[in-house]
């Protein structure tokens, strides 16, 4: 009876680690306090898994910040600017790399594959002196052992580590990261030897990069690395864990050919072709760790269906060689359903968070071994059936409308340049019009009002009054600053979470549910709480019309209506798994379309539909990009295909690496796009320099809102001039990189003042 968990959330069921970290960083508690919270969390997780009957329990999947940074520490690959002097890496150096310190900024952070988790990117050059500088993997193994739990220590594999790194400054173009393999392998050997000495019998190497599009040289690196490790690994059972997608047949061939390896972990949820690969060819005598329980979503497993998949696989790989596992680390799902007090029992019966998934894995393993827990399986079957037939899930009218969208195309009838002319007649804007992205700073007062309203301490009337006053303040300020297209500041929506623009809309749409503690780590101590889309999506009533028209009534200048786009709502939610993602996206698009049209009817002439997360939804494999971009861009166009030529549709996107999808962005056919630009050395502008034609309005951010620094008028004018060198004067907009909700008024006022001054200065010269 064999069950395995790839990895487990570290934050704790009530984000205990987050609060312990932040209190330690604020110097409100000691290192000892932090260590104690961390040790308690690890111990409860190990005991929970062993109590549930899991055979292969992971260790070293805990982290104070990030598992890739832990590997950087293990290898002693600290960039020189942190002045680390050797020895075991302590909190100071570790958290300086993660978060920066008074004199040195943090290392770069980037998305972990296509998840919402962010890792700290190793910076490696030819001069790095590797040394064994963090014994965390061995310490955690021993710690678990002392608690009576025999674990499988988990390391990020050497090849994935290098492939996820970036070349250090100065050698960006010339350096081959894989050339470092012979230098890091000796450190891995030291770690492996210590683990063996400590009594480990299994070891797990996470090599998720094996699912990417790799060339033969990269694949060859896996072969070389494990051949080199073979003698050190002898005596251990070695699991190579892959996840997040199918392997190409070349990658699969490489994987099953690796020397010294006894087991392969495969993601059977995202990897839809993987079972076929296994059935065609699986090495005799090796173990298959079959990831059938989804680590990236919150749905209860369909146990009957998983069991039949597992039985078919067992027939191929042999009895006792099949281990039931999760599709990837449970890091990417919520922690424990037990703490959900507000979800009703019906919806709860459809869900499984990390703690419940552990139980599912074990139940499947038992069933496979002939000890099926009939009661557990039948209640699971009942929940699956109720989810399929519940009237809360299905809305025939919505399904019909979304079906009708498939295979057809939706775009505005008039081309963009004619539309811009019509809009200009109505809006009468100066050249280089100025605007902002939507949110304004969150004051203490505003937070108090929202908190008290949520806690029923103030009446709805008082709440509305307070929000209106806030909007009035923001409108007056923008008029004083002489901004051309105004925003209402989003005081009703922003609560400093990355995805509150999603939560705000989800709360008003049918088909969404919300958790109280369904947090998922995003980076470091930061977590997000994605809404759950469980049913067909519809919009019972207008969501933003009241606020936008209230704001418009306060000014003669155009007021932008502010919406979150369908792709972003989809990508920042837990999405239903009983229909394709694009179908859910089309449904959301139709709901947003209703809102857009109601805003237009209410006299809002400029409407911004944010698609901050469109880029990050791009699938891992290039072969899947075109399909995703097609339905994502189509969904966006559906939202506004019905508006008049004179209604100006804006969109906004965060992050700057758009160059590969610029044609899809153009195909969104928005009238104006505002886009992050200032942190990226004008990477964005290079596309236009290279000749891509852009005819719609475009506002590449003129200053970085992530920093408290106030940009000068000259600096902004300089930026705009650089843009004017590659873009037509009449399409350029002047705006910051993103919303202003994380900034203070002391920063925002002078910054916007300088921004408007720069625009005005340039207008006189053009
Ligand atoms: N309109 C949103 C804001 O200004 C956009 C947020 C985002 O891009 N993530 O806050
Ligand atoms: Zn943004």
C-alpha cells in the first residue's frame, strides 16, 4: 500500500508562518520564536501525514521563504553584494537575499512555472564559489526522524536549479548556466552522503523543468548529472519528480533512461497524454509515482475514476510498483477545509484542500491494495454526483449563450483609427493625454470604514457616504492636478491584495464562492485567497454602475469606468475542472459585457477593462500558446464588441515582458492600452523600434509605482521623449505603470504633479 505526497503548504492552516515571519522582520519577536513556530508547523504536518497513513512523506519542503532560495543557500551561491563571508548561511543573509536590506536590494523574483507562486531567481556567473552552506535538508530529515517520522528528503534537482537560474550581471549574453553542472554536483554529493548517513532510504529530486520545451543539449544535462551522481546515490531509492505538464516523448525517454534512478513521479492531472507514454514504454522493475490528486486546485478527487486509471497503470508497471501521489506539491492549493466556516455543506462536499487531499491519496492507495474504504468511496461518489446535477452549478441560459460564442468571432464593427476619431470628437482631449490606472492610496480612515462595514458596525448608508466622500476627494485632487481622464480611485474594491479586483467582482457574480482561510502562498509571507468558480457565471445586477456614475456626476471631465477582464478573473481564481477553461472564460466575458453596456448606458464614455493576468496565463508549452491566446483575446473582445464607436475602451496590463505576445495584444483591439514599462529598461519599446505597428492609443508607464521615489519632471519628460521616438505623437498617453493603492498621498501627489507638468511641457514643443 503505497502513497506519497510531493510537497505540502508551509504557511499553516491560519497563516501562522506569515505572522511569525512578519513579526520577526519587524523585530517584534526573536529568531527563537520564529524557529518554534516553524518547527511546530513541520511537526504537525509530518504527524498529520503519518497519521493519515502516507508511506512516503516529504521533508525539506518547508521553507522560510522559498525552496529555490533554500537551494541557493545549500550551494552557497550568495551573490557577492550581500557580503556573505562563508560558513552556514543564517537568517540575515538569507532574508537579505529574499527581501533586500538597508543597503542592498533583494534578488529578483519570478513566477514558478505557470503557478501564482514566485521564487527567488539564482544569479550565477563563472566566478561563483560553491560550498555546502545550508544543512537544512539533513536537519529537517533528522528532525522528522526524531519525531518518529521516516521521510523522503526533497531537493530541487541540479539541472532544474541551473535552468531556473539567470546569468549574473555582466555575463548575461555569454554565459552557459549548464556549464556549472560539474561545480554543483560535488555539493549535491555531500548532501546525499549526509542524508544516507542520517538514515535516509529514499530521496526525491524535483526536476519540473523536464516538462518544458527543452533542446537536446538541455536533455543531455539530465543524463550527465545523474550519471555523475549514480555512485553516490547507490543504496538509496531515487525518485525524480516532474509536474505541471506532460513530458515530450524525448524528455520522457531521457527521464526513464537516467542512471541510478528507481522511481518517476508524473503529473497525471495536467499531463493528459502521460498515461499513454507510460503504457507504451515503462522500464521493468521501476516505480511509478502516479500524480492523480490535483495539487493545484481545490476540487475533491473523483476517486472512482482515479482508481480505474491507477488499476490500468498498475497492469503496466506491475504490482507493488505503483505509488499513489499528488500531481505536484500541495503548495499551490489551500490548506485545510476544516477551517471553512462560511461555505455551506453542499459546496464543501465538492472540495478538498491539502489536508483532505492527503486523505484521498491514502484512500486510493488502500483501495488499490484491495482495502477499499467503501463508505469513503461512496460518500465521494455521492458528492461527485451532486456536483454534476446541482442546479447551483448549471444555468442553461448561460450555457447556451456561451456555446453560441464558440467558433464565431466578435469584434467592434469599425476599425480602431475611425473609432479614435469619433472618440476624440466627443472627449476633446489634448495630445499626450494624462490618466492613472485606477486605484488611489488606501488611507487608514478608508480601511477602518471598510472593516467596520464588513463587521456590521456601521450601516450601509454610512458606508456609502464615506466612500462617496473618498471619491470626491480623489476627483478633486485629479482636477487640481489637471489630469485629463479621471478615475474614481477604487475605494470600494482595493484591500491591498493582488487579486482584490477579482474578489470584488466575484462577490457580485453568480457561480463564485469565497473561503475564509483558503490562502495560497504567492511569495515569501504573501498569500492570496482565490475565489472558487463552481458554477455557470452570470451577473444578477449591475456591479459598478452606481460608483462610476456617482464619480462622473462630480466632474465634467471624462471618468473611466473600471472593470476587471474575464481572463484575469479566470486566472486569479480556482477554476472549475468539469468544463474547459475557455468555456468558463466565455461565461465571465458575457457577464462583463453586460456591465460594459450598462456603464455605457449610464453615460460613462471611457471604460477600462483590466487584463493584468492575461500574460501569466500563457501555457508552459509553446505548442499550446496559440490556442490559449485565441480564446483569451476573444474573451476580451466579447466584453466590448457591442459598444458605440464613441465609447473608448481601455485595457491595462502589469509586467513588461509582452514582446512575445504583442500581436495578440494588438488583436485585443482596445482603443487604449496602459502597460507597465518603467522597470524594464524600455524592453516594451524595443518592439515598436523593431517595426511593429501600433495604431491604437498606448500609455507605457512613465514611472515606477512600486517604489516610494518621486520622479522629477525632467526624468518623466525624458521617458516620454524616448517613447515619442518610436510611437506616433497622437497615440501616446501619459500615465504611471500601475494603480497607486500601495503608495502614500505624500508620494502620489508630487509624482502625478510632475507627470502632468512633463506632459504639458512636451505639448508646447510638439
Ligand atoms: N485598476 C487596478 C488598479 O489600479 C489595476 C490593478 C492591477 O493592474 N493589478 O489598482
Ligand atoms: Zn497593473
